C-alpha cells in the first residue's frame, strides 16, 4: 500500500478591489480566487458588475478583463468614480 | 484681499492701453473666481449681440482663490468669452503652470479687449507689463513659439500661445501652454487670434495673502495626504485618463466612426495599456499636482514627441476616425496642438466629413482629392493642416464646425453632425446612456463632458431609465463640478482618486477667511449656471428647447455593432428628460429661467 501523502496544489490569485468596489467583498482589503479563469469570470463570481470596473491592473500593469489569471497574480480593480 | 492677487489687468488692444483695477470684494464674495468672474465680466461688459470675432468681444482669463496655492492641482485658470463656434457662453480651463505665475504677478483676471492692428504678445513680469511686437512669431506653431519665448525669457516664464488655427480664426481654435496643455474648447484661440494676440508671457514673484496661515498649512497638507493615501493613485498616475479607454469600449461608450457605434473592433490598439507600452516615455503633472495624468510620448515612426494623447483625443482622433493605431493618434494630437485647434472638435469635424464621403455626399472634387475614408491616416493628417490654415474647400468648411458645415452641405448630413448648440460632442457615445445624454444636451458650453459626467450612474441605475433621480444627479453635478473651475483647482483628485470633497472647505476658508460649506458652493454654482443660461438666451434670438436637443443620431440610428447594437434613446424620452430637467431647475417649458428662479438666485437685476 502506498502511504505517501498526496498534495493538491491550488493556484491562486489575489483580488484587491479599490475604493467603492470594496463593498462587494464586505469591505475586505482583498480576497483570494482560483487562477486559470479570466478576470471577467472571476469578478462576476465574487459579485462585482464588470461594467463598473474601469481598470484591471495585474501586477501593476493594466490588462483587459479577458486576461486569464496566473498563479500569484495580484489584481487591483479600479472603479470609475467621477468620469472625465 | 485674502486669497487673491488683488488686481484685474485690463488690456485694451485697440488703443494699446494697459490699466489695472482692484478686484471688488463683492465680486469675490459672490462669484469667487475662475469661471464665476468670467461670466460676470462677459455678461456685464460685452455688449449684446457682439460679434465673437470682433473687437467688442472680450477674452477673460481668471484664476481662483485656490490657484497657485497649497491645493492639489491648484494650477487652473479659466478662459471665458463669447464663443465664435456656438454664439453662446464659452469657457475653457487651462492647467500647467501659467495660472500660478499669473497669481504671483498679482493678477486674478486679465481682460483682453478691442483688437490690435498688428500682431502682439502680452509680456508680464510682475509690474512690468507691455505689449510687444509679435510679427516674427505670427504664422508659427504654438509649440515652436513657446520654445522660442522660453529661450528668450527663461524657463521661469510661462507662455500661452495660439497656433495658425487661432490666427486663421478656425472657430474651435485653442490656446496652448506648457507644450501640451490647452484651453481647448469653444474657440477661445480664435478670439485671441481675432485680437491679434499671439501669446501671453508671464512671470510673478509676489506673495498671496491668506487669512489663517496655520489653518492653511493644515488644510492643504490634509488634502495632499488624502491624495497620497488614496487607493488607485499609482494606477491613475501611471495611465492618466487613458485608464478608461478599454472600459469605454467595453460598455459601448467609445465613439466609433463618427459616433455610429460605441465599440471599436481595433480598440485594443489604442487602449491605455497599449499606449503605455508603445509610446509613453514619462509622466507629467501640472502645478501642485500629486497625480500626474499627463504623458510624454515619443512617436518613433514619425520621429516626433507630444504630451498626450489623453482619453478624449484617443476617442475623437482614434476610434471616431476609424484609426486603430496609437502612434498615429498621438501624431494627430501633436499636429492639432502645434497648429492650435481643439482635438475634440477637429475629430468631430473630420469624422463627420468622412461619413459624408462614405455616403457619397462628398466626392474627391469636394475634398481637394483626399480619399476621406475612415481609417485613412494620411487624410486625417492632411485635414488637420487644411483646417488650421483654412486651406481649400474642405479646410474652409470644416473650420466652421459641424453645425455650420452641415447647414451648408445639407443632404441629411445634419443628422450625423454630432454636436449640441454648435459644439462637437466629446468622446462618450450616448446611444443608450440617458443621464450622460442629458449632461451633453444641457451643458452650458455645448456638448462637453466636464460639467457633469454620469455614465457610471447610467450603468448603476439602468442605462435607458428616464427617471427624476437621473435628472437630479445631472443638476447636482452641474452645480458642483464646475466649482473646481471657479476655485481654480483641478477636479481630477475628486473625480479619479475620490478624495473627500469636504476637505476643500477648510482650505478655502483658511485662504479667504470666508466660511463656505459645499451647500454654499453649490448655491454659487447654481447661480453661475443660471447666469450662463441667461447669456445664451440674451445672445441668441429664439433660444430655447430646440437648442438642447442632442444629435439626431442618438434617437434615430441605433448602432449596428458593438455592445450597444440596436439600442437607442427614444425621442419621447429625450423630451421627457428635458421636461424634468427644466422643472427641477425652475425654468419654463422652453428652458428659460423663470422670474421667480432669477429672484431666488438674486440675478434679476443683473440680467434685466
């Protein structure tokens, strides 16, 4: 019998909604999500209307919402507050 | 007077006479500064029905009590005039470093009146104020002139100049400063050109008295700390207003091919992230700015540089012209800046002309041989030059703006002239965003976004909803947001960083010694809004409801592509929006403030 332990490796990314978008995650600073899905899919899952997210910044670079999250990514979400 | 330079500088260009007068305390109390001073002098001093490009019109440049002070983005002044583009009220806000130097020269307002027989520039070095010969500068680009005058007088002198567009009185000519900042809209540069003033050069070293120095330091530092601590500061600073390009494309607000759609299939080529990677060299801020939105860009293909492009130019000279190439957009931006024409209106005019060409209304015989198809870069560059120099049939036509051009051309082209009151709509497509549509319809300079911006609100409330709450939101924004242009500071720290606006009140009080809440400030904003409305009514016979209608495209032609495909605002909803707006404003059914409203606002005597 093989008694060696089995490990499940979970790839995660960190989502940090900024400003008013924090209200969608209970005013927490950040939340952890599984990697491998797009930013759009992810933010819909955590209850944020993607239309209200003006900027997606992955590791400080702006990306489209179709960007697929990689392990260890830190994602900041920026709302449009007042416009131009 | 605390918070003010203390003087109005009056330059009579016809007589070459320069005089100064003190700022009346009552004026400072009632209208505070900036565009408040602008409409006061415009209404009071410019005769009824003055020709906007004649000597009777005036160009009024005003700082505010926060200008040049310890206030984030406190480098704003306002250029007010009777617009040659619209025939109504116009003001254009200028950033950079001009405003602070103007205040330090002891000047709250500069009034240019009359018209010089020969090209001149106004030179101000504290109390040394002269009109100097500008014949060697006339004909040169605005940026070239700035370089020349900086070399002559030194880096500490700040320069605002017109390009050939202003000299040739293109009706939407702008004024350039700081190698890429503009007083952009409404044709303020054409008015300066009509007065034969090529540039203003100024420098000041005086101090500005404040009422409470300790309070001033504390309140100023509290505002800067709020900016520094704001979430999103790094991101907004890195990308500036281009943050929103991709978002506008996603939500169907990115003007595409003369606003025939709100999403652009080549959009990712002009997004902020593409621009940052491909052309941005470094960031640039205005006076006292903690969140520099300006970007210096290098266009390798053209071997040129520009400050920009920012979102509005990307929308109007990129997607709106079918141009999916950020280097080309930046080059078009550079040309427009140096030649001195507003990139928003120019983009609107070229987009309209391209649609005319594609619909067969124009042929090559009309376009001086240009193939005016959407996406044709060479045609875009050529037209910017033709407009600035009023060259050929097309250059002369488009120099008039889309409203007049469409009136001349006819053949249904009025329906896709994307303008309100004669001003080309800035870069937010409003096929299905009723609050933003109303914002454009009722803006007091024409179809401009900066008085009230409400697309996010549309998305939150429901984009096609026509409800009193949306109207109330627009009115609140119209009363509130332009107060930054009155106080003399940038609104982007509130708009983008979301800092608490209440932090401005103690700062304003410590500087001026007058306690004001935001309720007080919004009351001033409301008063100014009604006065600008009365100015439109005074200057334009038959002014009323018809003037507030949007471009017919937004209620007759749903986009065929993009996320707003098939969506439109019904004309009955357009009318309903106006009904609610007039009622909430206290205006009659034709959009004119009632006597009762004017009395409440203490404006009856002034407008009588």
